[in-house]
């Protein structure tokens, strides 16, 4: 039971890595390749199935009728990690991890960029950037945070559903290449760019 329950919890954790790593990156203020975990997204259904199977087996083992001996032997005291309570806690943690992509947006706060310098007339550009590897709000906010750090960027709108970002920037202060470089540095892959 212990091994099956721990396997369930571990696979639930692995299935949420593609979403939790960008959040952790944002929380600690690190820059870097959180998108490097995006390769786990296609494996998510399999890890969810493994989680459900492992926890199901653990619950089966816990709830199946125990053989009783017909002697008046003393029963062993069960360790906490072998109890229904512990398995219930592990199951709850696994469910929270599995559901993380659906509630991760509650953990992000959109902060307006600090003072944005007004662009000079005729220098404002809008870029449309397609990005591979985004799968949840964590990805979206990680990219948005990194791109808004670029001097000259006045607005960023990222959609993980569309796999794209729209960036408004001052062409005298930054370039499309700088925007692409910032997105690529997060670990996600820019597949195309165009100026609108």
C-alpha cells in the first residue's frame, strides 16, 4: 500500500511539473528555462492514468477484507503511513496536483508594468509571436513577465490556448529579435514572428 500510494503521489507531481515549474520560477523571481518542462505535457494523460491506477490499487489493498486468525493473538499496531488517514491525505494531495492546471490562474496576479515610457510618434510596432510549448496559465504568465522586462515594451498579451503573444513595443528601443530572444530564454520555442 505504501509503495502504490507514493507512486500515485509521485506521478501526480510529475503530471503537474509542466505547470508548477513556471509558477515556481515566477515566485522566486528567477529567469530561466521553466518551459523546459513543456515536453511533459503530451505525457500528462499517461501519468494521470498511472496516478489513478496506483492510488486505486492502494485503496483496494487498504479496504479489502483482512484475513482473521482464529487465535486470540494480539494484533500489531499499524504504522501511520499504512492507515486510511495517510492514504486519504496522499490522495487529496494527488488530486490537488492533478487539478493544478485548472486553478493555477488564481495564483497569478497581473501587475501593470511600472512606468511605461510613451513611444515617439511613428515608432510604435505590434508583433505577433507564435510560441510552442505553452500549456497553462503558468506558461502564459512566465512569458508575459519576461517580455515585459524588455525596455521599450508597452503591452504584452499572451494566450496559451492560441500559442501566441501580441507585443506592443517601441522600435527605437527594442526589436523583434529581442522579443524572440526573451521568449526563447524562458524555454518555450518561438515558431514564427510577424509585425502587424
